[in-house]
């Protein structure tokens, strides 16, 4: 129903134009024929025929305009064919009206005169139709050109924004190359001084240094690292937190399968793992936080299942999860599935990736 209304609304200008056009022609004929009105049967018969020729030629013009170098020759052929069909249909209508008595026999004119007058009338509507069609094509072309200009401008702005973003990223990366190097040297110095007094504390510093180096190391061209390295950093992260809480955290971390040479986006799993330490209840031996990683050929599945802590460790604006989703969409489009189920007491995350 809505589509019908839209079609009727778009046809309103056409109905108005033809109503005015027919009224104009009838008034002109009435004036020049000495006050004699045109035959009603001619009005209801030949105006629809002429209007039909108008829209037929418009459609043909749109069709031929999309063709190549032969379009002018094809247009000439179509015009000749249109005239022949128009003359044949009009001739049959006139003969039919004379046969049923709708026309007086005295109206029977010579065939040559009929062909000339009818061809002139058909040519008149073909010219009108051509003007209308080329006007529509011109407006459409101008709209397309304007749209292309806007798209090019938008692409140029996006390119400039991307270049500015890359420049800012390069500057940040240069800073990151300086600051971590300084930190690694300081950590190495602290490790050398502390390991003499406490070997476990020295191991903590080495593990922390290894994680920092992993986080700041530039990736390969594909932006990924070997899955084995990501798993090792997950173990390091869990180990550091266990040291913080005197090995009292109840965490069930298991890796099923061999990672081999599979590659993943760096820090992807560490972000998910960090949320466990922020928001999970980790002091229940009966319900430890489960972090299970399944690897089967090129398919990887991560399951995180834990109870929620009564008090959240810190306010979360979901930036971490938002970044995870963006990375998954960018690096694994249509090759991943991330499902999160949670209520007031429990949290479950299931991530599946086709590596």
C-alpha cells in the first residue's frame, strides 16, 4: 500500500502536465476551428495513443543512451520502427471506428494524407519525448557528477585524517622506542642488585621485563605474532598476579592442542585475561576461574568462565572489550565469533577464531 501511494505521488506531476497540455490543445483547436470542439472519441482514443508513444520513446532513449558508438544508428532504427507501429495502430483504430459507425464515412481520407498528418503528429510527440528524456539524463548526469565530487572530497578528507593519524602514531611509536629502552635498562639494573638478596623477586623483575618487551616489540607486516608467544605471556601474567597474592588465586588455566606456527593479534588474549583479574572472584577453590584455550589445526577457541567479585576493582568503560571487538573485526572479518553471557553473579566469554 505504501509503495502504491509513493508511485501515485511521483506520478502526480505527469498527470498535471498532461491535463494542462490536453486542455491547451483543445482550446487552440476550438479557437481555430471556429468554435467547434474536437470529437470526444478522438480525445479519449488518440491522446492516450500519443502519450503512450511519448513514454515508449522516452524508455527507448534511456536504453539507447547506455550503448556505445552505435547508439545514434540504433536510435534512428527505433524511431522508424516507432513510426511504423504508430501508423499501423492508428490506421487500424480509424478503420475499426468507421466499421462500427463511430466515424462518418466522409471522414475517410487518402492514405498519403493520413500518413503525412499522422507522422507529423507522431514526430511532434517524439520530439517532446526526446527533450524530456535528455533533460532527465542531463539532470541525472549532473547529480552523478555532484555525488562523485562529494565522494572524492570525502575520500580526500579521510585520506588526510588517516595521514595525520599515521603521523601521530609514528611520533608515539618513536617515543615508545625511547621510554621502554630506558625502563628495560632500569629493570636490568634493579634485577642485578636484588637477585643477590632475593632470587624470587629477581625472577619477578625478569618476568615483568619480558612482558614489557613483548608489549612494545614491533610486530611483523601482518600485525601478528606467533600464538606460542601470546600463550607464554598469558602464563607470565598469571604468574605475576599469583605472586602479588601469595599464590592464593584460584585459576584453572589450560591449553589444549599445539599452537605450532599459528599467528594471532598480540595482546588480544591478555586484554581478556586482564578483565578476569579485575572483576572475577578468585578465592573460591570450588569455583576457580576457568581459562581454557583449545587449538585444533587452524581453529582456536578461548573459554573464560568465572564468578563475579562482589565489589568491582575499578570502574570500567568497556574500552578494553571495545578494542578487542575492533581488532577481531579488522583482522578476522567473518572468521570469528565472540559471545558474552553474564548476570549478577557469573561471567562467561567464548571466543572462536579461524586462524
